[in-house]
C-alpha cells in the first residue's frame, strides 16, 4: 500500500512545520493522526521521510523485528549533544547487546532496593524546606529530589564540594536547553554555532565540556580509591564483558551522562504531573491516602512500591502525558513491510507513545485521568509503552518507577499539597521531552504528624 501522504511541501513550509512541532508538538502529531489515521508521514517529499505509527500491531512488528532491520536515526542523534557517542543509546548490533548486559545489574533486584533509604531521606529533606502557605514551583522541587537521588545512586555522593559542583553543572547544562525557545538550537543545524562563551550554543558547549571533565575526574578518583560500594559508578568499574574486558573511561563517562540526564529530568517531570493529578482529582488523593494507611509501621520500602493503587496512579500519569512523545526513532536498513506498507531503507519509523496512549479503542476517554483502568486490565507492551520497547526499552524503567512511588508515598504521608490555581494545564516542551509548565505552583496547607515509617 502507498503511505498516507499530504501535499508536497516547499522548503519554507517544511521549516514552518518544524517550528510548529517545536512549539506545539502534541497538536502537530494529533493533526496528522486525525487526517490520516494509524500511519502517516510528517515530512512530505523529504529525502528521509518520518513515518509515524500508533497501531499496536505495527508497534509489535517494529519492536520485534530482526536487529539488522533497523538502525538508529532521526532525532535520536540530537541526544549525542548531551550524552556522548559511546552511550548505549547510540550502539547497534553486538556492541549494543554488550553494553546493555553490562549496564543492567545496577537497575534490578537487591541492588536497586538499596537505594530506598537514599530516596526517602532526600525527599524528606526537601519536604522539610517547604513552608506552610508559601507557594513554590513544584517542578523545581521534584527536579531537586530526582537530581540528588541520581547523583547519590550514580556516584555515592550526597554532600561536599564535588557533589555541589556536579549538581550545579548538571542543572546549568539542562537549563540552558530546557525552554521551548532554547530547544530551537537542538533542531536546526545552522543555529549550533560556537560564537564564543557568551553565545547560547557556545555557553552550552563549555558547560558540557566542564561537566565531562568533572565526571572523568570522578572515574579516576574511584579507580584510585578502590573503595567500591553499591553506587553505579563502582559497579560499572567492576563490570566485565564475556571476554573479560572492562569498560573504558570514555564509555563509562557517556553511560553515566545518559543515566544523569535521562534518570532525573524524566522522573522530575513525571513526579510533578503525578502531584498535579493527585490534587486535581480529590478521589485519587483520598484513595492513595487510604491505601498508604494500610501499610504497617515496620514495612519495608518494597511493600510501598507494590501497592496496587499507587502503582496505577504512576502508570496513568505516564500514560496520559508521557515524558517522551515517541520511542527511539528507527531508521530502516533493510526493506520491511509493516501493516501492508512497504518501508524502504532510509525511512525513519517513529513509534508514537503519545498517540498510542490516547487511542479510544484501547483507553476509553483517553483525556481523562483514570488510574482504575490499570486495575481493571493489563495492557500489552505494544499498547502501553512509556519507556519505549523492544531492545531499546529504557533500562532504568524499574528504577524510575521505584523512585516515583517512594517519593509520592513520602510526600503524601508528610504533608498536604494543593495547587495554587485550579486552571487546567497542558504539557510544554522541555528540551527533547514534555513537562508541566515550570511556573506550575503548589502550596503546603499543613504538615502531617505521621510521616510514613519507611
């Protein structure tokens, strides 16, 4: 079958469409879906067409295709400006499998559970700084929590000069490309010019280089001290592939950058969204509080993370406004037929997480926040995919959910938060992700005298 196609676009029209995608990504892809349905292309008469898919059957074909069928392509290359070419995100074939095996252990089983105390203590510390009846931007607080958690998990640091320098540099690098306006630099090659330390791109490059040097210094320090603990850096230093070879410093540096950027930006936004919905819908808040009250005082943190309604709230938060609109773009290397459409080499297959999560046939009333839907049925990995899928599924998904549940449980058990405004809000672009507006404010109405006994 011939791919659904719009009219041929001039270079100017294509640029205007890109601008629209930068500033209004949701309406742009929703427009394509409403016009053409489950399969459509967004850059008509381009040399490298982007084909969007949101049908579970198509997604299954893409996620389960032979590894030689797809390579990396499209907007995934933009991520290199943040995490480096050695990142797992940019590896194919055997090298991708090798890196993935080396990186998996820190994010599963008992090792991950060891981070429970870290998450609880950091969240409690941030909460203690909130003042009653004094509004504050909630995403700034969730970002502080998630950044401190990931720095502690990755480097084993929670204070001191090294910790503060890493924290400030991470914030500077991310904030420099976080607004919709600054995001323009990520989408247009012509703007990525280093005109010196005062130019936007030049400042970004210098801050990034400073961060890279600091992380390489941390790696060398960890090697010399040899005092390996349960932090992720120590685990990566000990990791060996099947041939007994360790990872190089550059490989470790780029993987740590990937964890730092992906592991705190996304979680910060998801937490802010969850707190928004919990207050926006009082019945959700009351059900959560009732469920948390059933936990005995001596329960461990794993029991908290297994609470069904808390889990459903987190799942629905990631469904309705997924932080990443699409899975990692796949560029066709060998011809493949998907749902009757023939894709030729050079075509970029885009699995739309957002459109899939908003299909009426899978999620009735998809614009409504309804955690109960995740208690009533189980969705396939081709219907619900907030962390992508296939061999490219995010390896930190279990850690992200673990952290998200513990942070929410701690906040709900220690204070009563309210939105300052009842006005509905919509996602805005934050670099390559979608997030609540930075000016969304909440206020503590009261501190509770029964902090959860974690």
